[in-house]
C-alpha cells in the first residue's frame, strides 16, 4: 500500500516571518497525521523551515533544482547544496516549464541529478488548456513522463499530475479525468521499467478541502501537490487529515 503524501508548494510566497509562522502553525496542526507531509518553501527559507520541523515527521522539499554540481551558474542551486537540508525536490513544475524554459530534456537532467544526490524527485507533469481542449492530455503526459525517465534506472520517485489549466484558477480537474491520467502515468512508469504500484501519484491544481476528498478517493491518486491552500495552515492541515482518512 502506498503511503499518502500531501506536499505544499509555497511558490514565491511568504516573507521570512510569515514562513516561520506558517511552518510552526502547520507543525502544530498536522503533526500526528500518518500522511507524509512535505513543505516546499522558497529556497531562502528552506533551512529555516527544515529547522522548524526538526523532531517532527514532516519533510521539506525544494521547488526546483539545477543539474550541474557547481560552477558559473548565477542564481542556480545544485542538488549537492540541498542534501542534508531537504529530502524532496519538485522537478518539471509547469511554471518552470512555461516561464523559465524547462524542456522535457531539461526536466530529465534534473531527475537524474536528484536521484544521484539521493533527493526524492516529485516529477510534475500535465497538459495545458489548449492541449486539454484538443484531447491531447494523454499524449502530452505520456511524452513528459517518458522523456523525464529516459535516462534513469528504476529509483524511488513521486509523480504529480498538475493540469496547467487547473493551477491557481479555482477550476480543479474533474476527478475522473485525474484518475484516468494517473493510470496513464502508471502505464508510462511501467514502460520506463519502474514498478508503478510503488510510485505515489499526486493530483495538483486548485486543490481545496472541498474537492480534495474526491481526488484521494480515486484508486490511483495518493495525495496532493498543493499551491494556494498550502499557505493557509488550517486548510493545509485539513488536506493532510483528508488524505489520512482516505488511506487508512
Ligand atoms: P494551486 O493549488 O494554487 O492551484 O497550485 C497548484 C500547484 O501548482 C502546486 O504545485
């Protein structure tokens, strides 16, 4: 049985004091849950958040990584610099793909780098609005997963289905569509040589406490990758509770 995961992607939000307050509130409200809780704050608060979670069973993750080990890459962060500070790293988030030029091949390099450094990649995939309207969701997700995993042997991994049109719009995917794409992801994992039953597949895109129980009730959805609702400690703790209830 796959352990549920609820990961909060804070994106480029929170001041230092807001980050401190938020992580402490989440720690208080969601501490006892059997769900794996992962907080992905901005890089600059990663150390602060990791320290605030010391002694709890909650984990931290980076929102992105760079694949080179060191060198003249102004503004980038290497996986080796993250080791010891966090356990997870999101790769392939659609905002990185869309706004910062991350191609499928770049995402693949980031997956390789994470795996080499012992960071658990959260591989984010998903079609955009145009692709969705054209009925190309399956083809796009198959290509994204296949390319991202082309260079790696089977290795622990988390996948996240985040349809671009559902992110930050309040227009979450229909749960049956998300379930179907989760099975597509598992099929691509199998083709890539992974054991698909061991890989948690998360849903992300306008997750709220109102719609989340419907997602985690799906047999192939093991939790959520949450943006906006992860900035509200009560909402986030509710999502953690809902994932635990659905799984146990
Ligand atoms: P929202 O939950 O704000 O739609 O963001 C989802 C997301 O992009 C998480 O990575």
